[in-house]
C-alpha cells in the first residue's frame, strides 16, 4: 500500500463564522490551525484567506502572503493555495496568488457547477456578521464558473509558476474536461485529482459515486497517469475517508468542508479530523506520508522554489 497523503483544508469559503466558533479566519488563526494539522499528520494544507475583522472570504493578496509566509516559517508542510477563492470572485482575483506566490501546489477547479450553500442559512439563528446570510443566500443563483478558457488560463499561470495543479473534480463529466486538456497538451500526466463529493450542484457523497469517479478516471485518463485524493462535504466527510483509505487513495479533511468531528460534535480545529484519519489509517495498516514524501509522490518542485520569500523582500 502506498503511504497516504492527508490534506487539511483549514478554513475555505463555504462556512461562515456563525456556524462554528472554531472556524479560523484571522491570518494567525489560520496559521495556527495549519501548523496543528501538520503536527497531527497532514502533509498538505489547503489555504484560503479571509478578512480578519469579519471572516468574509478575501482575495487580498497581502493576507495570502502573510498566511503562507507564517506557515512555512513554522513547519515543512506543503502549501496548496486556492484558486477557487470565494464564491463570486473574478478569474483575475482567483489566479493572482499563483502568479505572485508561485506555490508548490494550487487548486484548479475542473468545470462549472451550481455551487449551492444557501441551505446553511437555516442553521443560523443570530448572524455574527452582516455579510453572512446574503453571501449564503446568493448561492441559490450562483454558477461556480470554470469554463475551458478559464481552465486554460489557470493551467498556463500554474505552468509558468512551476505550480502543480490539484484538479478539483465535482462531478464525473469533469474527468472528460481534464482529458481534453491533456489531449491539448495543456495538462501533463501524471496529474493530481481531488474528487470532491457532496456539494449541492455536484455528485453526492456516497461510496458508489466515489468508485464511479475512480473507475471513470482509470478508463479515461489511465491508472498510471494520475494520483487521486478524496474530499467529501458535510457529514459524509469522515466515512468517505475510510472508503478512500481502503481503496488506496489519499484524503482531505478540514473545517473548509465539514465543521464536525462526530454527530453534533464540532471539531475544535482541522487537526481533530486529521487525527481521526490517522487513527483509521493505523487500523488499516496504512502509513502516513510526510510532507517530503508527498512532494515526491506529487512531483512538486520543493519548498525552496516558492515565490513568497522574494515577494516578502520586494515589499520591504
Ligand atoms: N471547498 C471545496 C469543496 C478551491 O479552493 O479551489 C472546494 C475547494 C475549491 O477547495
Ligand atoms: Zn478550497
């Protein structure tokens, strides 16, 4: 069995602070949770930025730079920077951290979907911040747009930055989108796919659907041409990590996708969920990859080649 790469997505742009007092949103909180997740066993942390005063998803490049700089000053974890950004952000806002920060790994969302999180409003009695309810409600009419032109633009930006794309696959047709980009020579195998299940608008989070995604990828892209991982939104998160481990896949947990660690039990940080995956892996005799082992499996350029040290110097 190959060693499992655990990713922790510590904050994201789906949940709002009213849903959990543990959702990190200031740079220091995000950094602290990323470092804790790494200490618990995560080889990769996936980062978004949020406004430190209100917790609203932000595309402020200085926040990204502060977060990635502080994380890498404290641990050797692989940093995966989002290009999903916050719901409703423009293509330019979403790609900017890649061109400047040149991270080792970045998300690349492989197709357009309805990305609906408005049902979360029912869980909020008293919003902590004014933006939260309108943000969630706006997703009733939101297309998370990732057209072929956009995919080509992101792929090119990542290629120029030496950044490996982590291809987020929300539904089975997106595997065809990826194949199209491989056929055009825009993506080069071996590619890295994150199967994302359970978003309202995408494929539901069931073991059967995970198997369907995996088998379709094997048929379409070829078993030797990809590394894969699983992310499941909501309460299916931890059960699907068990399925992924049994199938030999990699895993992603974190408060970005699920705020809980058990029925009615809020996770106090993404590290709580990472620990659950570590325990499951131990039971299954699956070893956990270190950040350097993840770098080697994913074919990453190395933490000495990211852009933020020079970006930090340039701003002085
Ligand atoms: N929140 C996940 C379902 C991204 O950041 O590019 C999707 C995600 C996308 O992580
Ligand atoms: Zn994300």
